C-alpha cells in the first residue's frame, strides 16, 4: 500500500470516528424518540464503516 493510500485511510478513519461520536452525542441529547433511534442507527453505521477501513490495514 502506498503512502498516499495510507494517508487516505487515516483520513477516512478520522472522519468516521468523528461522525460516530457526533451521532452518539446527538442521540443522547435528542428528546424525540424517533430521531434519537435514527441517530443510534447512524452511529452503528459509522462504527461499521470505521471497522471496514481499519480492516484495510
């Protein structure tokens, strides 16, 4: 894997980690149960994407 590809994966991992933490924070702060559940789904999706990028290494 080239250095440029590694940098891309590192960047993608950072983005997915950020989105995961934002989704988790939003799901706890929302009072609407439907929106909170949706944000939890997004958190799970970003966790899966994070793990997929991590497995490329």
